[in-house]
C-alpha cells in the first residue's frame, strides 16, 4: 500500500536517504538546507538501520568524511547550500579523480559571496562545468518537486555506483523549503560488509590474504599515467552522455516557441504555458532532469522545429549556453531570469516571451 | 659462515615485516619516515590485524605511504586525513584505522580536522611526524619550525614577531577530553625507536577499547631540508628540537 507523507523538500532528502539504505551522512548546518541534518538527527537512523549521521566541523571536513566513506564502498552523502558547496569543490575533485561513488546535495541560494538565503539557480556552472580543479564531471540531477527530492537520493546513489562518480542533486531554496505530498518507499536494508567486499572489489575494506592491497588515490606522478586516467574518465563521461540524458516535455507537439527550465523555474514555467495557451500562443516546455549530462538530443530535436527558445533560469544566464550548443545556434535562443535570490513571476516570463 | 648458511631461516636475525611491500622507498637516506613506517607495519603484523587495518596517507613527504604499507590505503587531500579517517572508522567501527601526517599537513592546513577529530574522540590512531619543515616542497617554513631556524621561506631565520610561533599542537591535543593517549616519541636512536614502537603498539591496541583518540607525535629529522648530513641532523635534533618538543607521554588515560 502507498505510504504518503507531507514533508518539506529538505526532509524528503533525509527520508530518502534513510529509506534507500544510505550508510552515512556527514554535514554542516547552512540555510536553507539545515532541516536535512535536523531531520536525520531527529529520526536517529543509527538505532533503526545503522546509518551514521555526523555533524562535522565544516563543509571541508564533511566532504572528506564522505571521501573516506566512499573509499570503503559505503553509500555516503553530504548536503549543503552554495557557500558550503564552494568549500567542497576540492573534495569533489578528489572523489571524481579517485573514481568514487558519492552523493552531494546543493540547496542553492543567491550568490556570489555570502549572497542571500533566498532561492537561486546560480550554481549551474559550478555543478555542470566543473567547480573544482581538473577535467571531471558531476552527474547533476535537478529535482522540481518534493517527490523528486525523495526519489533522486536513491537514483543518485544508483548512478554514483554505476559510474563510480560523484552525483550532485542541484536543488534550490524553493524546493528545499516547500511542503508537498510525497509517496515514500519501503525501508531497504543497508548493504552488508560482505556484499560490499564482493560487489565492489576496488573498495578499501581491509586487505584479505586473497588479494593485493587496494589503494584509493587521485595521484599519478607520471603525466602519461595521469593522461590514461583522464582518457578513462572521458570514456565514462561519454557513455554517461549517451545513456543518462533525462528530461520531461510539456506540450511540445505543436509548439512554435519553447521554454527550457529546470527545478523550481520549470514549475513556474508550467503556469506560463497555461497563460500563453490561453492567449493562443503555441508554447511548449522542456524540463531537463539531468543538467549533466545535458539533454541536448531532445532539445535539438524539438528546438529545431520552433521559432525560438527561451531559457528561463534564476541566474544571469548559465544553462542558456548549453541550450545554444544543443541547437547549434540554428534557432534563436534567449535567456530570461531574475537573480540574486529573486524569483521570476509567470507574468514576467510571458512578457519576455512576447518580446522575444 | 657461507652465504648459504647465513640465509638459512634459523640463522636470520632480522626479517622485513610482510606488512611492508617490497617497493623501494623514495625517502632520503637518513630520514625518519622509513623507520616509522617499519614500526607501524611491525605492530600491524604482531597484532595480526593486516586484514582489518585501513591507512590514510597525507600530502607531504609521506604522500606515497600507500605504496609501502601492504594494507588497504586511502590518499587524502592536504590536511584532511583525520576527516577521511573519521568517515572510515564510523562506517567500519571494528576495523583499525590510522592516519599518517607531517607537520604542515596536520598542524597548518589541517589544524581544524586534527583538533575536531581528536575532540570528538574518534577511535583511531593518529601518527604525526614532526620534522619542523616542509620536506616535499623543498624545505619551506612549517608551523613547527623553531625560532630562528632557517628555511627557504624564512631564509634569515624564523622571526617570531612576523612569522608567528612554533605550534605545539600535541600539547593542544592533550587538553581535549576526546584524546585518550597522547605521546611524543623519536626514532633517531635504537633505544628511542624501541620505545616508539611500544607507544605505537598501545596507540593501536587502544582502538579495541573504543575510548578515544590515540595520538603519537614522532619528532624526526629532515637532513635534506635542514641541509645537514644524516648524523649531524640527528645531533641537531637532540640539541634543538627535543628541548622545545620534549619526549614522553603527555596523557595516558587508558
């Protein structure tokens, strides 16, 4: 039977972690995502599932505790908001370089600097283009509902272990704070140590006599060896780009214009669709679910049949660059967005569309 | 005695512990790191915990420590070994976890992680090799560089007015309720190396008690960074390092 709960997006992340068999959460308080750590502490999953929850001394420590937990093959995660995620970039680069599975959640707020505590999508570049040093990618999932906050924790771990790569859930202050109905799943058991040692032979779980010692590192003193690692990473990213592009489309069949928006912007754009259709404007919406790999294929396919594309983002224009690349600039592409923590209204977006 | 007789097992007086790999160490001749590695590996062998030990290597001279310990190892970012160790130990509480760090790693860039791991009383063994200098990057001033000591970034000697004071982080750690065992050792004489081994053994044995962090500082030399021949470096250590960093247990709550 379906189990329904009313909860905040942040609580859904915590609940999703406990129920999908997460082994460890390491985090540091920051608005607007502190409810994740609070909810986990309140639920006390160590008593129920053995899941470790630890409040670290900083985001730097959190991501490195995650690095340690991921090195030993456990399902581990951290969460933060923009300034805290900036502090985690070194650790994320190491996790990508050492090819470890890990999950990070960014409940984005306005920047740069200390910025605001209001919702924003200004960390798109940081998550999708790199953030830390070196040629690496974060698989980036963009939830647009509290249900997806819940669902993407398990999906995130699945992708992280499938590709041995860090996964980012790029949320924002609206999705983190809003309360919605969520269908929650059964409690799944955590993996046993025996299962991990058998299934993930790379994990540093303690060296039995039957194998050599496992080393988790991102260091190669020989550049030729480091190039080999990079070639392997790029091949993995290529595979990911081919198989993992996720998206949702709305009324694109007859659309003359298309909005492209993710996360809470996509929710606002659904209202814009209603308003536009009521005025006889044939408007469609593509909602990227994975921001990396970017759903270029579908945007190219649908986009080329339209007169123009408006990329609606709560930032100064970041995803718009990927939209232009997806349609190879064969269709006019413009950006509309409010930023610094300001949320755009459906009316403003419709106005921008009319002035396209 | 012929060679054949000498190499018979019953005539052997010394054998390399199997917990060290056969990889040639990159450390400078005369450096203390090799000895500290051997002592840790011997302790792991004698406790028969090779299959349950996970090591965390630093950034610094010991960055490649994972090539020498025949146990599962993780290479941490600069200064973050105590956080990485925390993640591992919390998820494998019955394993033996040790971190291995130098002075720049543990007492400068990683000070927060060091203090907080010990303050939480993480049930692991922290090994801290203090030679008062950044060895790997070529002999720059470290947090533990002594007053007046010349390094490539304090070429006229460490001036306390402008460069700050040498940090006795081990004394700081000893103040923390989470720290169970805090000791300062050395390995530049056979007698001191034997004492150091006893301390490291206790620091590993303590993990069975689950009562807090065990922290072992080893005051060591850096003959390359100090620009002294190995024997002279050890004399300099005795005359300069040990008066400021005196040997012995700072805390033993076991």
